């Protein structure tokens, strides 16, 4: 799939959640999407756990 199609589907989903459930439905769905991306990258082996922990503790910046 093209990245533009994926982003359009993502935007449509978030718009639907905002219209159907209001602001908090939008926020909750965005948080769950973020958690899903995080878990998916961890399961696929594409997540550097040491880098995440270093960034969270302030030992390393993301730039």
C-alpha cells in the first residue's frame, strides 16, 4: 500500500472517532494507535529498547 493511502485511512479513522465519540474518543483512539505502533515495532524487532529508555531518562536526545 502507498503511504498516502495509509495516512488518508488513518486520518479518516480519527475523524470518524472525533465525530462519533467527541474529543475524548479522538484522544483515546490516538493513544491506542500509538500504543499499537509501539507494540508492533517491538514485536517486529525494529525497536531499540535501550534508545527508548535513554530518551525517557534524559540520557540521550532524539536529535
